[in-house]
């Protein structure tokens, strides 16, 4: 084992160091610190003690530099901005015709450029999706559009199709590539292949366990790994689903899924010897939701994912509201801060989980992270749980875009980039007239909402539902 030693001026900060240093930094105590070994040569082990202090210092620095990244969705410029302002380190966006949520994605090149510029002004990142499974007819426009997007200097492309990866490497070799979760990466040999291809990051399949993620990181430590930690999950394997195509003609892997897995079904049992005698199987009076998965939520397991070697923690939801983005960003940012300080206690985990119970969601599950998905992994009903309601967002001074009914005297919680505050609605003014209640009405309905305190633009207002 060798050390690379350099003479260093007193005021200098950085010194050359090798992987051997980092290895010794985790040997505590190091091999030369035992009394038996030290008796043989006091002087040489005094030198090693000095080196050990140096090694421990750089071990800590290396850990701090290896920052876990919080990656949130952005369905349009405004939602991307909220995600970034509330704590996301990066946001994934895309032109709608190359995204797997094209019905909810509202980007053109101008909006994309605006979003990238805003993120870069905060020293944050934008990842652009080209994650459809392309057919021949898509390739011509895809090449031209990819070249235009590359000129905007995004921080990475997210791609599932190996052919599209090949196009990106030729057209925009300067743009790093992240392999999409749709590529269904479930083993270390596939990750090795992507590393040899020059891929920077792999978004692993949701079907992997914590043990498997750890094994992949140990086998391929140089490549970045990203996992989904929050949001909706497809019932099919890594989203490889043909239900929408078959039932509605809308192609899921081209971004046009009708989500038939969320529908209520009537299911009947027919005994082979008794044809046409049907016995209805029901989970409730509304039918059965045998294909509707619960939402994944790994807020209580962030520290374990970091130890497993995960670089990126990803939140699903390019069709979700500003409220969803603000709430998830605040919760997961706090979890990462506490984990970094080694103070992510059980109580803190439960507290953040309760915060995530306040956004619209299906029942939560940890998915496959601890081996097999449990029984009861499907969600009963199509409508999400909504214990709290997103009622507005501040756009200027006390001016609020009304999202749901707002009542004078209501107690509200306000989500700001600095945390969550409590307040009370003192007055509602619409068209210079005071009123006790305001409903959304037309799209973009605004009202002047006076509270006890002042809050910044972008603040989200929510209130607990009466139920």
C-alpha cells in the first residue's frame, strides 16, 4: 500500500491523495495504532499518525463533496421554478412529444430555454427527457429537436431507447446521458454495459431491492445511480404496459397512457363445469382496483439509500400541482439535511412522513425496496386521499391565484422555501369588494388575501379539509 506525499505550504488547502488514503480513513483504528506494532519503530509511526489525520480530513471532504441530489419533476416553467425554489437540486423536464407524460407537459423550446436559464442562475440543473420508445417515424424530428435542445445547454438527457442513446452520442456528445427507469435496469451487468457506453447515470428500475442497489453500487462504483423515492407507480414491470394501447388506442410508451390500471373493474368468477354462472368478486361496492398500485414513499429510508450508494433521489409527478412539488421538495430536502448531519431520527422520519400525508396521495408503500412487494399493494378506489386542500398561490404582494374555495377566518398553513408557517385569513377582496368566500371560478381567478403576516411570491396556501 502506497501513499503519495507532497510538501505543502502552511496556508495551502488541497494536497494530493490516493485511494489508499480513503481506505485508511475507514480503518479505525488504523493498523499501526496497536501498541504491539508501535513498539517497533516510534518515529515512522509518528509520521503515519500525521498522515492519518490528513487522511481523515480528506475522507470527510470527499464525503461532503459526494452530495446526494434531489430530483423533482417540472411539467412547465412555473412548476419547475417552484420545485427549484423549494429545494430541488435538479428538475427533469421535456418537450411533450418526447416525454412519457405528454398530456401534462407544456414545454416548447422557448419555455425550455427559460427554465434552463433560471436553474443555472441558481447553480442548479435541468435534465431533459427523450424517453419515448421511438418508432422510425419519430427519428427525423427527434434528431432535429435534440440538436436544438442541446444548444440550450441542459445538464443531461434522460433516455430509455438504446437507439435514441446512440443518436444523442452522435448529435450532442457534450451532453451527459442518464438512462431512464423505463429502460428497466435491474442488474449490475447492464449497469457495467452502460458505463462502457459512456453513460453518466442510471435511473434504476423500481423493482429493485435495497440489497440489489447496494450490490450494483459496489460492483460499478463510478457510475451514478438514481432511484424513485416518491409518487405514483405503474402496476406493470417498469412501465412496460400495453393496457392503454389495447383498451383505448393510446400508446403508453409514447407518452399517452390513459391509465386504465386506475379504473374500477367488475370481476367475475366462472366455474368450469357451470358455464354462464358468474360470481361477482368485489373489493367494494364500486368494484375492484386489482391493477391500481399504491404510491411509493421512501421518506423514512433516505439514509439507507444514501448508504447504498444512491446519487439521485427522484420524485414522480410531472402532472402534479405546485403544492405537491413544494411539499415534496421541503420534506425530502429536510430528510437529506438531517441524514447528512447523522441526526435523521425515527421521530424526524415520522414527522416528515406526516407532512407527506397532507398532499393528495394514494396509500403509501415502500414498494420492492425490502424484497417482495407486500400483499395489499394495490389501492382501493380511483380518487386520492385529500386531507388537506391546496387553496392558492401568492403571485404578487397579497394577490393570490385561487385554486379551491377560500373562506374568511380560515386557519391556513403556508409553504415557503424557508419552511411551513401557520396563519389566518383576515380579509378577502375581489374587484375592490370585500367578500367572505371566494371560489376558483374561471381559470386564473385571483383575489387579494390579507393574512396576519407577509409572505414571498410563490408561497403555497393550504387548509385542512372539513372531512
